[in-house]
């Protein structure tokens, strides 16, 4: 006990300066203050302001280029949101509470997901996600749009926390599954659905995920959203609707159109 007491006193003395500075974020010892009115350093950049150790203080840090989402009226975030609309990210993802739910919910990403991790996922997309070949600037803008959407969704009254459960589709070695999409569309197109999982193997044609929803690009007749009737007419003779399209007519057998519409509408299996 005689040895332990002096040791405890020494530890208390060493800890005193840290306790005294507990109200000041360690960030400010290295970085100048900016955008003070927006809140604390952590509100925009994450990290751990309680530690003086660089690796701990910078854990899950949001670099400056990814922190524009926290600045109201940011041009970077605005451009990112425009990209999200142009490339129809919501055909598969939910962002800012809007969109389809056939891929990751961008408002509730798993714990530990970093801004850099989101950027890396755009560069190296998951299976069946299109490769958009975004520039560095565009990737930065998209990450800011994703983070802004997550913050917006989280601020809504009654918003849930955590990612909702999702069906996982395991695939055996046979990729030629017997369904109308694989037979008629799969050589050129791909689609992601909640009921059937990912289908198709081609990338020469557009990704058809969410085709019959309002968030799919307005590439239907007269730049409208796609409908069942418009799709049926298109398949009969694509060049009648768009002269320069390289797509040929698709001769569907009896019952195949209904099956295809069920699949693209993500209706339960019949």
C-alpha cells in the first residue's frame, strides 16, 4: 500500500492537465478555427477531440474535401446532388429518405463506414453496380451529397437508426438462371431486384434496375418515365420509337411479357 499510494498520486498529477483542458478540443492545438457558427469540429469532421494522440484523434476523420456537406449552400454538395439525379443513384439506393431499396441504404450505412470508404466504393463498384468512371472532383461531390442526405434523413422526426434488414441472395455456380430476363435481356443488360437479386451479365446496354419507378432516368417516349405500356411498345420495335437505337426487336412468347413486368416491378414470385 505504501508503494501504491505514491503511484496513484503521480498518476493524478499527470492527469490533471488533461482534465483541466477537457473543455478544449485537442483539434484546436493543431488546426485553426473555421466555420465556428456551424458547431464543433466533430460535427463536420468526426474524429475524437478528447485525445492528443494523432491516430486516435483522427480515427474515422472526415477530410476537408468531404466535409462540405455540413456547410449550408455548399456548391460542392449541390453539384453532388445534381450528379445523383443525373446518374439516377436512387434507382438502387435510398438517399435523403428517397429512392429504391435494392442496394445499400446510403442514409444508414454500417458503423465504421468512412467518407473515403464511400469514395472507394464509387471507384471500385460492387457486383452489378455500374462503373460510371467519375472524375476525382465528381467523386468528392457525390460523397458530400451522400453525407448530406444521411444527415438530412437523420434529422427528421421519428427517423430510424441503423440499417433495416435486407434479403441476401446467394448464387450457385450456374449463372444462367431460367427466367425471362436472363434469356431475353441478360446478354446486354443487368438489373438488381429485391425478389430475384441481381440478374443479367451484359453491360453494353443500360442497367435496368428500377426501370418502372419514378427515380429511373426519363428515357422513355418523349423523355418520360417508363411504363408497362411504353416498355411493351418498345420491345415490339425499338427503332419505331428511336430510329438510331442499336437494339433489335424482342420477340416475346405468350406470357413472357407479364413475367418480365413482374420481375422489373419487383413483384413477388408467382
